[in-house]
């Protein structure tokens, strides 16, 4: 996992890594910096998700709670990239599954840029966030996408950043105005159909 993530997103941002496994039955995982905590046991996908947070969430933290999709969407996306690297579900298959959710489903009624206090940890923040990243990757292409991710991490590493900062970085690396894209994927609480 470390090799894959470093190859895609740059050097691990800290100088140590471990984990803490609690002997309980609560069933949680938490991305504490350099030492994720797992409740009893964790799947590979959960471990990949929590490791991804070292880059996206712990190195670059959200400017405000409403920007939480920048943590959870990235961590969910990297977990799918891990799956794909192991012959499992691909990022495109994941994206297609998300896009198969009907437009009238409550899943699409959450604005990623401000999910509200009760929406911070709902599925859309994780899964729509990850789908947003895949749509962005398709929109601007792999070179600009990975350059943007690395610029995001270098510019805001050891700090906090917002959704507006994120859009600015990806406009810089792609040379595109991404206002319409971010409006439909991040701000509007409806299913994106065109962007």
C-alpha cells in the first residue's frame, strides 16, 4: 500500500507508521496520525483507507468541518485504487456503481461542500467524494490530476485547506476553469448529469 500511494501521491508525509488494534467489539477505525486505531480487526480496504488519510486528512487537514469530503473522499478513492491494483474493483467500476444510484435517491441530496453537522460522516461524503475525484480525473486527465494532487499535498502539507483551495490547485495544474465542474459535483445537492 505504501509503495502504491507513494508512487501516485509522493513520499509518505511522516517519519513513522504503525497501528493500534484495540481488543473490543465496537467496530471502528480512526486515522490518528502515524498510528491508525482499529477495533479488533480491519479489512485491507479499511487499512488502505486509514493509510490514505496520512496524506489526505493528517498532512492536509480540512479548513473547516464542511470540507471533510477532502479527507474522506480521497481516502475512499485511494482504497479503491488499492483494490484495483490487486485485481479487485476498479475505479471506473466504483464510479459506475455510484452513478447507477437513481437521481431521486437521498444519496444525492448532500452537498459535499457543506454536508451539515448531521451529514459529515454519511455515505455521500465518502462515496460521492471519491466519485467526484474520479470524475475530476476523467475531466482533466491523469497528468493534471496527479500533478494537482501532489501540488495540493506540497502546498498545504502540515496545514489546512478548503474546497476553494482545492479547486484553485486543480485549475492551476489543468489550465481549465473548473467552476461548472465543482458546482455540480461538490456544491449542488443533486446528481451530476453534465459538467
